[in-house]
């Protein structure tokens, strides 16, 4: 039997009206863009969830103590709220789920929630996100616990453990079926109340057996991933881990060139669409790192100390840098030039304690969010002009900030 569907729909509607009932309207899927800001307080154990579209606070979640690190999982479904001084990690469900379907993306929105599971362990610091895995390193145990985002969101803290040689301020990064782990220097005399320094990294398999030699990377600090590469900051240069997928990763130290001034990389972020890394280099310089280039290091002279920097996940050739004079700068990572600057806040000196309240940045679609702890608010700036769009009053001393969201079809 053949049906002409449009006419059949009209007929059904007419019949329903005749019977005095209502047939729900059938509408096309709606494209929706939604963002949420997750903001920690510099002094209190508090995470504030903000709807920037409405300039309103959605939730305030209490933690055991001050959140030193706030790290989103790769999917953005969860956040790790690391409380280094309180031996605890809380997990926040962001309430935003983006699902890629190749030719389009779906978005699902629900309430954010502080999950009841609290991960406890001695001095948690570095959390590494990789696919569905979350690796939380505990310095005083000298181990990383490997969780899955799925288990955590379902209320399970089941995990595996990757041990290092001894307790130290370390990190563990998964690459295929292997792990790159930091290596402490146990040959150096270390005071009883201190942890041993890092002097390199090594590769272990999924049973903890070492593969190959320890690669030199004195004072290993800073870790990032970019297009299949993992980089670590060292005194001597940048250590890069790479795998072809068929075996353990190779570790290669890219030494600083002889003409570079004194300095070192200690913080790194990695490009997603472009294979490169951006790191700090000394107090008032940044460095662009392209491991495959004949000249892998390009210095960017800021002439003033940087406070925070982030990459733009959409406009991939740009990074944004906040400096202690209260200015925001746009860095073209292809040319290595600062292309735009604007005064955003009053100056925030880097002198004093490293925990002193200072601004942090997050990119949110066409806006850049800047925490301004002195004024107890978040400033939202137009990404193309740096003009202030609006401010959101947070209260307290807003510090770490993460933007979760995007656009997709709602079915």
C-alpha cells in the first residue's frame, strides 16, 4: 500500500482535532550552544558552577580544602578537583555531554553534580587525562592510580596502580599499552622532610617492567600531549615520547640550542589540531616547540612575567597570555608574534607566595573568561577584540577556571 506521508500527517492532525485531542508538533532537531564555567576559590574549599549566558550561579560545591588543580577529562564529562594539602580528590560531573557523530555533534545537558566518591591518598598533585583514563599521581606514595571516567561517573572508584621507583613529585602518562613514568634520583642525599629530585623518565609495560634505559630529564616538570606526542619540561631541554603504535614509545631529549638564554621549560600545553607545544621559558619568555622541525625552539619575549597562558581550541593558531601588568595578549603560534594586547585588570605581581590569588584564563567559544580574584568576579572578553562583554560576580577569591560546553544537536 502506498502512502503520501505529508498528506497522511495532515489527515492525522485533522482527525485529532475532530476528536478534540492534541497531536504533539514534530519539529526539527535544535542546534544548541551551551557553556558552563567551573571556578574554584583561592582560599576556601569551594567550586562554583556558573551559567554564563544568564550570568547566574547554578551550584556551589564544598570540598575538603582549597582546590590546587582543576582538570577536565578529555570528554569534558567530569572534572578532577585535586586538593593537594588535604590528601583528597573530588570528582564533578559537569552535566554536559558532547557526542561526535562524524558529520555532526549531539549535546545533552543536565544538572552538574558533585559525585559522592572522594579519592583519598597522600599528596595528590598531577592528574593526567588520556582518552577515557584519568591518572592521578600521589607524590607520597610514588604511584599513579588509573581510573576510567565511565566507572567514576557510575560511582565506582575501581582502579589500577602504576608504581614508580620511590615517592617523589612525579607523573605517569599512558602511551598505548605502556606508561612513561618519572624517575627520582635516589643517589642524592635528601632531607627526611623532602622528596628526592627528578632526574629523568623511563618506559614500563602494563605489568610494571622497565623497557629500555632511563632518559635524562633533570627536574622533570610540565607535561602535555599533542597529536600523538608527549612532552616533558627538563633543565636540559624537552623530553619527547613518541610511539608508532606497534611497540613501546621512544624517548628523545631535544636539547635547548646554544644561542638560547638561560632558562628552562616547566609548564607545557599541547596543540590539538596542530602538532606543537607552548611552554614557559624563564620568567618573561614563552617558547614554541616543534619537535619535528630543524629549529624546534622559538622564543617569544614578553618583556614581563607571564601569569597564565592557554591555547584556543577553535582558532587553533592562537594562544592567550595574561601577564602580571594586568594585560591579555594574543599570540599567533605560527608567526610567534604577539598580535593583540589589552589592559584587562589591575596588575597582579608574581612576587610573593605561589598561591597568592592571581587570574586564570579559559576559552569559551567566542569569549575568554578571566578570573579577577581581587574584584571577586569573572570577566568575559570578546575573543577577537578583547573588549569586555560583561562581568559575573562570583564572590570570594575566584581562581582556577574551566569552561565546558560547545554546540550540538538536541534530539
